[in-house]
């Protein structure tokens, strides 16, 4: 709707926020449909055209594990790496070799805050996951690449229940010790609520990793993502992950709703007068377009409200 | 999921919050399906059994205008008015006559914060709407009934765009002058964002109506409802309207998503350690049950996550 949202600031919030777009990687890897390479490239390029400055492009995971992203090198080859930041996920040294060969300039590594998820998802334990990340981080840094560390299950784990902030902080501290520069703390199953955000950040503070190195990654499985963003903004966080059109499901709940939709995040930030540089109606159209290609309704209330169901 | 949400308090928020359930009235009046009287009565009773202390039961609007609620008197006759508060909406004196005859103990009146919506929805202007409310409020108070005033379009209007907080405050002040005791400020089209909540409440403060008389009524059309609840809690508001299973659409957007779902609200409040007295899994089951009766998916992320799609 024209003229909405109206802009009203809240005292003490940041002036600008970086939106870290994860749809092409975190979103598409969790969708049942396999999107063709040309559509993926067009999707990423159109996201950049909407003003998104960081679009995680793909993952150099084993194609046998995630067939949705088997074309990682081809996707990266189709992008203008000077026009925007296009980090790629790298699960191990083999993935790093492929990412380097494909010309990646930034990578992300992935560990869990919980032992049980490390076992279930990565087939190792927490120590093992960090040992796996160590040479990846070292070699990426030596090659001049930026390195982000995803920490999953920071708010809750489907097996262990609630996750203690101190356990997350310990993982952040260990990754920082390896040289990881920035961190994305993920509520992978979407169970976190607003008060937990401050408790988690207070625990991370004690590792010496400053808040300007922390991004928050919320899932909307229980509808809490934007309430948690408000809590993050109050705590001074200035980077949030989101997925265009809410791409990506949640593997551990009966809901199809996973990632926070970028459009819903940008609506909130615009209303708060916080600059993101994103053209919201254009972005909603991109999500609508991709949804039509995929035969899928966007999981974004803003997209639905703006473009119809 | 067992053990979720984990409880983490945020400093400065209230200890307790009243959930004002509007599903049987505001929800059902906006649904295309007409629910039979026995199911409505069972729905309200089951909501009370879940611990909801206030369940707005129906509306004594003209049956020709809202056939969904044509059985208002029969619904009220089927309820135990001593077991919980069951306010009813009353649009005019004819409705009040019917509500009094049916034994209602609390009523709600309804006005718009904008001239244009008064014309489009009520067929009058703002002065006309308040003149219409005046004898209803006076007679209800004289009969010893509690009176709530709904003010709609407090954040935005589909024709006029953003609504100035001062315009809302003026309507609140005029209704308070008639003797209206409590107020529900509604974001009828769901366009409001968190900063607007504080600005609106600051404007209302200047009327002399204190915040313990104010409830906030958010719609989730753009996914902002819970972020706005956080802002309301920070501002000291202790009553929020919500609709079980997100019953009720939004008439002025392409989205089917209207009222904030009670389950999503209660999940947030539980996570913040704020007492509501509501049994959340039981409530999600009630919404699932009604959805099956109506052939409709609940519009609540918590219901979907807990009970499946």
C-alpha cells in the first residue's frame, strides 16, 4: 500500500541495519523443489537489484547430501562478484577447494551449539565439528577470504530442549579463537522469545566478541521472529539474516514456516526509520516471481498482503 | 514441544497480562463460513476452559448486516456468565436492547479514528458515530454494565493512509467523556510498526486516559503484530486482544491474515515469563478443532507448529 508503513522511530535503536539475504542458500537448500541454475542466477541478480548488498549465493556442500545446490560453482560463475557480497557456505575442506576454484571471496562455516544436533546433523560431536572447521577457516583466511561462522540451535534444540546462553557463547569463543570474523546466531527451530535474545547476547559479550560482529538469524516457526528482531535492535545488533519470501521450511516442526521473510523484516525496519537500502515492493515482486516458478506460495505476510495469495 | 518456550524476562515489562479473546466475535464475523450456534457455544466454553478469563462472545449487530452472528442472543443464553467475562459488541440502541434482554453484563461500542472509515463502514461521519454511541454508552452505564470502546484504524486507514496519533487520541478523549471505561486501540489493517505504538500511547496520555485503561488490538496482516506487542509491553500496556487460531480475515488487504492469533501471543508472553493463565497446548487443540469444523486452516504459526498443517 502506498505510504505504508508510516515511519516512527524508537529511542535507542540503530540508524542502519544490514540485511543478510540467505534465500538462495539457506532457503533453497530446504525446499523440496530443485530450481534450475539459470533461475537461481536470475534470482540472486534480482535480489541485488532490489538493493540487497549481501546475498549468500549457494553452498559447496556435497551434491549427494543437498542436490538442491549441486550447481554451486555454476551459480557463482553466473554472478557479478563485484556488484555485491556473495558469501558461500563451506562445510569442509573439499567444499573450500571447490569454493576457491569457483572464485568465492567470502565463506561461511557452520557449527551447532549443541552436542546432539552435531551428532544428528553433522555425524560428529561438537569438538569434531570445530576441528572440521579449523583448517577450513585457516585456509580461507590465508587466501584472503572473509569468514562468517553460523552457530545453529542457539535458542533451542529439538532433542535437548532449551539451550543455555553460556553453551552458545562457548562455541562463539572457540570459533573466534580460530579467526572467524563474524557470527550468525541462529534460532534454527524458531522457539526463542524476546527475552532470550538479551540473555544470549550478554553471554556472548563475556567471550570478548563485540556485538558489531554478531548477526541474528531467526526463524518464524512460532511467529516470534520479528519480536526477536525488536529485542535484537534494542540490544544494539545491526545485522539480521532473512530469506526472500520466507524461502525454506523448518525441518523440526510440523510447520512449513522457517526463515524469517526478508520482506517482513524490511517492513519493520522501514517503519522504524532504519535504513536498509532495500526496495520493498520490488523485493516482494521477486519473491512472487520465484514462487510462481517454483509452484509455491511465498511464506511472507508482507508479500501476501502486497501481491495477493 | 515440551519445555518450550524457555522463560527469559525482559527488564521493565509487566508481570501479568490480560488476554482479551475476540475470536468468537471479531473472528467469526469476518469469516465466510457461518458456524452453527451449538458449535459457537462449545467454542466459547472451551476457550474459557483453556483459562481465558475474557471471551467476547458475539455482536448484537443487525443480522442482515452480519449473518454470521445472527444468533447472538442464543449464543449468550448458552454461556455461563458467572464463569468468565463475556462482553458483546453493540453497534446501536437496537443492539443494546437485544443485549440487555439477553442478559449481557458488559458491552463494547465501536468507532473509527478516521472520517473516511466512518463513512465507508458505518455510513456516517466521525461525529455521527460518536453521537450514535452516546445513548448506548449512557444507557449501558445506567444499567450497571461495563463499557469498552473499540477505536479502529488507529495506525492506518486503507483510504487515508497513515493516521495521526493525535486524531486517535481525540476520539479516545471524546469516548472517555461519554463514560467509556476501557479502550481497545486497533490496527485494523495491520500496517503499524513498533515505533508507532509509543507515539500513539504518548498522544493518548495527553487526554488523561491512563494506560491501565488501554488495550492494544493488532492484526498480523504484515506480520508485525508481535513486534507491536513487544512495543506495547515496553510502554506498560497490560491488555492485548487476540483471536484463537487467528480467526478473522483482513477486509482491506489481499491477505487472509487478520487478527493476531491468541496462541502466538501467549507463546511470546510465556517466553517472557508474563503470566496469562492460559493453557497453550489446550488452546491450540481448540483452534484445531474449530478449524476442522469450519474446513479452515488456523492462521496461527504456533497452532501449525504444534499440531501440524
